[in-house]
């Protein structure tokens, strides 16, 4: 007979699972020009609040180790979390390693009674890293942002679209970009990305 723990055991599955074979040419190490590596099962928390509230800022800093970024389209990082600026009163907190959601409850408790909103969006999104000498060219095919390193660089982030997929992205070091996409668009994104990379295979 199953006990309570077994009945409620969480089973996670990457939204790219069914595309594993199709995306093999983009596996890290398969090609030098461009590669894609999913970072599945990261904790993702959407948080809204007053940027001038000392209680709000202190709670985020205390629980994430990162200072909330107040400059538009920037990110802040700590040992465990990355925080993306989304709007003057909205941010996305992303864990740096896979983990079951725990931060949402802690933030909700710390911000009880405050003018704030904390929502766990982990299961509805996934993260990936696109890297390689041609990563920038591949992104430019379907995204209207200016990817010139003098304009869009490490420490910044932007919300845009890649063909028909909404994306949140930030530059990393050495020709790499991290993207956060909705889980429901993963199949389309994987296929359109593969098509955009064909000339570099």
C-alpha cells in the first residue's frame, strides 16, 4: 500500500523531452558554431511590489541574497538566485540550480500584509542557454533586439520574442545567452531554432 509521500511524489519532465533526438545537432559539443543546453527545473518566481518599500526590498534581499535590480532591463545575482527586472514594480526570480519551489512560500510569509504579489511560475516555463560563435546571428534571425555587445551586454536583460515565442533573455559571457520561455511554446521554439541553425551545421 502506498504511503502519503509516495502518493504525492512530484515527477518532473522537460518540455523538450520529445524533441531530444531532433535537437541532437544542437547538443553541447556536437557543433562549435551554435549549441543549446536546457536548464530545466529551475525555480521561477514572479514578484510584484513597491520598489520604494524598505520592507519589500529587505525581504527579497534576505531570502535571495541579491539586491533587487531597480534599473530597467538589468539583472542582479547572488550565489543561489538571478533576479530579472521586468517592469518598475515587477521582477522574475530564478534559481541558479534546479530545485523544488520553496522561495514562493517564504516570500509570501515575509511580505504578509504588504502591497505585493508572489507567484510561482516554475512549472509554466523553462530556461536554456544558447552559445557559440553563431549564437548571436541565430537570435538575430527571429528577434528584433539589437544584440551588438556595445548595446546589449552582461548585466542586462530584455523581454522580446523569437519568431512567435515570447522570450526573456540576457547575455552571458563568451558568446552565450540565457533565455526563459513558456513551456507551452517549447516544441515550436525547438523546431524553429533548429531551422534557424541549419546553415551552421
